[in-house]
C-alpha cells in the first residue's frame, strides 16, 4: 500500500497531465447508508436509524425528509426492526463486507473511503468504555483491506452520532459533546494506528447549517421568537470545528505520520449574469461555502462569516483558547464532494429554477440536470480543483463524485435445478459517461498543476440515499438487488461500469482516451 508524502512535495504531478502513479483510485460510502446491522454487535441507536422512509410525491424539496422532531424520534425508537427505516439495513454490508471487499479488490482499487459508526464504538456516546465488538468489527475490516492493498480513508463522523447525544444532550449545540468526540477520536486513532493513514473528521461539515439534524444532530424545535433559528446550527458548527481541530491534534499525537483532512460539500456558485451585483452575490455565496474550509485549512474564521453573523444578529459562543486551538491544528489535506454547481443572483425570480432535490437553484441554461434535478457540470470540477488549490495550496482529495440514477436490472438469477446461469446485467453507459466527462476534467486540473491525492467514486455499491433514503437512487458500480422497502436478495451484480472502472484503475486513467463503455456481455 503506497502513501503520498503530502508535506514535502506540493506538486508531485509535475503537471504532465497523467494521473500520478500513486493516485488513490477508489470508491466511497458511509456506515449509516451501507452497513445495516443497526442493533447488532452492541451498536446503539444512531441519529440515522430514526429517519423513516417517507414516500414523497417527488423527491425535490427534501429538507423535510432529512429532519427529525422529538415526536418522530420517539415513534422511531418505539418501532423495532428495519421496516420503514432504510438506514437500519443499509446494503447489509455489516454481514457481507468480506465479499464486498473482494469485489473492490477485483476492481484493483487503491482506496476505500468509508466511515466508522460512532454508535458502534460508544453506543450512547457518553459510555466510559468503548464497545469491544464494535472496535473489532472495523479492525477486521481494516486488516482485510490491508491484505488487499486498499488504503482506508476513514471519516470519523458521517451524518451519524449516537442518538442519545441528540436526545439527551441536544446534539452538537452542546459543548459537552466536544469532549465525548475527543474520547471517540482518541479511541479509534489509537486502536487503528498503522491500519488507517488517512482520516477525515466531519463529512460535509457545511451541511450542519443547511441540514441541522443530519449534520449536527440538531432537532427541529418550535421557533423561539426573537432568536434566529440558525443560531443553534452555527453554534453546533463551531463546536464541530473545535472538535475537528482537537481530533486533528489527537491523531497527530497518536500517529505523527497519519494524515488528517477536512471534508467540504463544494458547490461552486456562478453569477447568473455579468451584472456586478450578481457577481458579488456569487462571491458571497462561494465564501459562505468556503469559510468552512477556511477555518479547517487556514485555522481561522473569515471576515465574511463574522460580518454575516453581525448582520444577522447571530451570536456564536466561543471559549477562551478556541481561536488558538483552531489556528494550531489545521488539516493536512482538503477533501471534498462534488456533484453539482449552482447559480446566484440578486434577482433569482428573473430565472427559472432547477427544482433539484437538496438544492433547488436557478437553472443554468448551459447545463442539463440528473433525474433528481442536480446540475451536471464536469467542467465545474476543473474550476473547483483549481480554485481550491490556488486558495489553499494543500493537497486535495475528491472523496465523493458520482451519478445517482434509476438503473434497470435485466436477466435472471442462476437456477441450479435447471442448470441456468446467472444472466443478470445492468447496462449503465450514462454512468460511465459521467465518470469519463468528470475525470477528463480532473486530468486537466492535474495538468494545470493541482496536487490531487485521489478520487473515490460515491457509492461503490448501491446504498441508501442520504437525502431521500431511497435505495433506487443508485450510485454504485455494483448493483444491490433491493428496493426502497428492503425487498430483494441483496445480491451484488457487477454493472457495466464495474468493468469500466476496473480498466480505469488498471490503466491509471488512460482508458479516458478510449471511446465509451465496454459492454459486459
Ligand atoms: C453527499 C453525502 C453522501 C451521499 C451523497 C449523495 O452529500 O456526503 O452521504 O449520500 O451526498 O447524496 P444522496 O444520497 O442524497 O443522493
């Protein structure tokens, strides 16, 4: 297993345009969306285990789909089993991880970006001792990955904290959760020293302000007159920044050679017109996204967000020493997810909207959208890579990118009684094309001189969607035979994109020059 020394050589690519030899090709998923086994192995309930599958007329405005209230949580806690709660079963990785890793090895992957379920290690979050069965589960997984030469890139918290910390502590609004996270971070950094080289602290930390429950375990409460509803989420975010800096220090203390990264959902905003007012609006929107990485890479809050708080009357409580802790414990690399670009204007009503799930934004006339209304913008990825590299000059890592689509399974499973072979197939040329278009832009950015560690395609295998809890919003190159209600064999079927992705890794990206997909049959 190779690791890139990020500290000494800021631009190891030599800008040839080829992917570096040690490029970390991989796939990515999250414990709450893939594992299942929600009440096994000593695991406690997590905030994701109480999000029900809500059938929506159209999965456009999904904010409500990701939220939870005290009432909905109480109902969920009282409901046993997995029916109606897709994240309790995920893709059953908890029981099938060995054969799934064999599939990843078959693809020749160099990296697997995954997360640890905090509630598997500390079931209630404030337990004094960790759950040994949980620690052992990931230890065996990391040992298997090492055997296969696959580097784990491990997120400490991916939209998942013990439910007890949500209901009894108020999630990340409570400063006490920082100390509990530090205990968790020290426990896993110590136990997996030498097995995990790349750590990410919080997944898409900018989600906490956009989706407070999902990002920060902040339950939607009756609005408190006179208090800006965003007060709680910005307070929670500050506590996460403090916890992230502290976890960075802990990992470096435990294993000085380990690398810690932050993780940003990077959505670049383009001005809707050349009207300077639109340009300034887009700059503001970009800065309200980038201030999150400013804190974790540069070690301080930007003037933009401090002014925003002043203007909005948001008063974030900080404790003595917080500024120093943030400044002294910045990350080694910046990782991000890239799915779409957005459009900004001071007069959005002048423009039509995409109606995209998660982010309904102004429709960009130059771009098409996915089935879920997300702008398809491969060139935007080159723009983002150059923008982040120029802004921070720290190594970058694309840890999520991919196309959510409704795939069609054809053929039938093997029938040994009839001697009939398994003829199940998934032809997904649209997904291969998505990868080709985006990765060609990644290669351009490398030629532009961007220092990029790797690329882990979202999903790997089909998993439960974060925003809609659908199984049928599929990202994987491996099909999982299950529907939104969990019906199906959960068999894994290699899609056409599986074979293409294998060639991508085998050729270290040279397949990008070939014409589109190789059919599997
Ligand atoms: C990112 C999350 C992932 C993932 C992905 C796709 O925001 O980090 O957890 O799910 O988006 O989104 P979705 O599953 O909503 O289609």
